[in-house]
C-alpha cells in the first residue's frame, strides 16, 4: 500500500542532504517501509528505507535538524 503525504515533508537523507518526502510504500509486517524522496539540490528522486531517513523538522514535537 502506498501512503501519500498531504504535502511534501522536509527530511534529511544520506550525507546530511536535504530532501522532500513524496510518498511511503509499506514494507509489510517484517520489512522496512520504502520512502520516496526528491533531493532539494538537483531534483534527484531516490528510494530509502525507514532507517535512512530523518524528519528535518516538526514543530509539533520540537524536532530540529541535527547539526554535524
């Protein structure tokens, strides 16, 4: 099942790159979900597992991008 975000959600992916989440595909019971993201720089669309994606910011929960 594919779950579409109501609006692009800012996320951080490989090497601290910024991207936007387009949709999430369920990996079923024993697998990671597959996140489809578009990179801010260059517009490349890539697929990531749940472990490779961090939500950039969420004011509801006070989540901020970690500085490295």
